[in-house]
């Protein structure tokens, strides 16, 4: 059985914007967080593509990754993920080929098949391009061809990009990408930080469909995990109310800017909303070091995951830094 100390640990930053802040401050905080977790031995630092959301500042994902990679030295940086239906595969190959050329051996390309936004925003992104989640398997194959070695009869190349072999991950919050990742022999990251209900089934499907490839000889599973670590359980419960308010706002279609923690959520949500937020955050690690260690040990025992990628959307930047510092101590035993 796998031990917690054997599991790699990474960071997914949603680059949150506070209600009294702005995008510039959030982007600077993202780099500061990347530099911070690099010191504590985190494997990778990913950011996700979202659009038309006032509380998330990572929409220009490749641009942000260049900023983050340029300000760090060893940690891998990547997308968790790029929403491929929004883009022509050639564009993504050129962007990530450029990143790999600038920062060799440190770039990851995680791909999702959802638009990462509402349908109106998706149309604004694509204009005349008829991108669709249904095209995802073909788009992934096309993108990987651009990043692979150039063939004698290849008429369209990504420059930079061709021959860089940027590692490609498939991301998913449902079961489709689990099967595709297995059939293609690619590493798989499941979005259990917001869709924990399907986690075990997705892992099973991925492993059952896995076929060895030039990339992997056995399955590799990464799981997304919400994190609120603090020095005490009581402090973590208090800080977590910022996370609860944000998920509640998402469910209500309200602004996603971060709100400060509150002493109690009573009066802020209705009973069915409390239950829905609890389901959304079913895998959340909230507590002091001992409580989090115990919950993580259960998670690894149940899933045998190879890597966990944590997202911590706390209101104060200093609390986020401390949360990741405490987690590193837990993961290293």
C-alpha cells in the first residue's frame, strides 16, 4: 500500500481576486505563491483557464505561465487546464512550444474538454470557429502531432513546438476523459476538488482502459483537493468560510470575488445550499496538521493516487502561504 510520503504534491492556483483587490495584485500573489511552494518541495504549479469570471484572473493562461516560470527556477508550471474547445490546436502547440523552448523540462500541458465558461462567453471566444467538446479526441491527437517529431510529409508545423514533446495531461470532472486518457496512455488528473462524486468511478475507468504508451508504461493518477490548513482546527474552520461563500456565490450565479471569513455561515445560506456546498467540497481538507494528515491517509488508501494537487482559496494571502507550508510538513511526514 502506498504511503503518504510516497505521493507527490502540487498546487493548483485559481488566482483569486479579493473583493477589495484587483487582477494585478492577484497575479503578483500567484508568483509569490509559486516561489513559496517551490521552496517547500512541491512538484508543480498549475493555473486554470476561466473566462468571464470577476473572481479569477488566470484567463490568459499561457501568458501567466510565462510570468510564473520566469520567476521560479525548479518547479514545473503548467495548465490545469487549457480548455481545448476554445482554441485551435496549432495555437496551443505554438504557445506551449514557446514556453518549453524558454523553460525546458518545466512545462506541463493539461487539457480540458469543457469551455470553462458559459455558452455566451464560449461564442465570444471562438467567433467563427466551430469548436466543440465533441471534437476533443481529434483535437488532442492533432495537438500532440504538432508537439511531436516532425514527419517528412508534414505540411503544417508549430514553430516553436515541433519536437518539444511537451507532456500532455487529460483533465476531467466526468468519465469521458478518464477513458480517453487511459486509451491514449496519458496521465490523468481528476477534478475532485469540485466533482468528488465521480472520483472513484473515474479512477476505475482510467485504470481499466489504460494502454501503455511512449509516455507512460502504467497509469498515473492525480487528484484535485481543496485545502484549508491552519495551525488549529478552529482557525481552519473559520478560514474555510471564505471558500464556502465563494462556492455559494458560484451556485447562485453571483460575483466570485473573494469575501472575508465570517464567524458563522448561519443566515448566509439555506439548508439545501449548505448541503450542495458540502457535496461540492466533499474532498476538502479542512483542519490542523493532524486532522489533515488523517484524512489524506484515508484518501490515499482508498485511491492509491500518485499525486495530489491542492487548491487553497483563502482570503488573506498570508493564510494561503501558511496553508501550503503546513501541508508540505504533513506530506513529508
